[in-house]
C-alpha cells in the first residue's frame, strides 16, 4: 500500500504545486510521487510554508526565492547541493544536515543566525542584505565567492579561504580586513566599512587595514 502524504503539505499553494507537477492530476500526494525528485523550482509561488519538503529526500537543487516563508527546515534533504532561498522572511537558517551543499543564496532575508559549519563543500555563499553580526567561513576551504555585504559584521576571518576569488563585504562594520592569505582574489569591494588605516594593498583594488 502506497503512503499518502497530502496532509503534510500545509500550505495550499505548495500542495497544489506538487499535485500539478508530480501527481499526474491525482488529488492525493503519494510518497512515491516525489521521493526521487532532484530539482524543485518554487520561485515566486506565494508560499508561506514549505512543510512537506522533508519528503523530497533525493533533492539536490532547491530554488524557493521570492516567497513568504519565515522558516525553512531542510534536515531531511541531505543531498542538497544548490539552495536559493533569497527574498523571503527568514530570521535564521540551520544547514547542519546539508553537508553536500555547494552553492548557497540566502540573501535579502532577516537572518541573524546562519549555521553553515557542516557545509564543508561550499564554493559560493551569498548572504548579503541580512542582519548577520558573525560569519564563520573557516570550514570552507574551497570557497571561491563570498557576498556578505550589507550586514552588521564587525570582523571577517578569511585565512582559511585560500581559493577565494571574489569578495564583496561592503556596508558592514569591519574595522580591519586581511586578505594577505587570499592569493586568488581578483574582485574586492569593502566600501562603507570602518576601515581607516591602510595596511595591505590589493593591486588594482585598494588598500585595507
């Protein structure tokens, strides 16, 4: 007997989206309808909850930007590699179970707490336009792109990100920025911070304390 999971999708728009795209016109949603789906594009669907997403256990790419969600639980999606949850109303994002994640865009939310310590395969982080006061990238040695501008960061340690090529950290509260251990860096924007005295020069870009 196949397991029916229709009631687990509490948001009407999300539930209808799943029915329309994966259930062949059937009213009931079965676990077998979605447990092999690898890509889910939910951008701009007007959803306020993605409860039920835990049944997409094979999911590798999730695009759920421009919705109205204030919570996102992806603890049952361990194969997720790409996540775009930008332009929502998230205040925190815990990705400790998403160890395969390579690209993250959680920009334009209200995030105060971002847990990405276990996401050691991250190559790109876009967390700009949030309310972060702290960002730890020490467990991301392969990181190449970091966009963390327009937050409330007072420090940024990039000593473990030697593959970093692009860094956008403007509009924070940084008093110093050391990029001497980032030899691959070719694009840098650190404007509108509290950096006052030059100490390290990046050719063609500028000087940093």
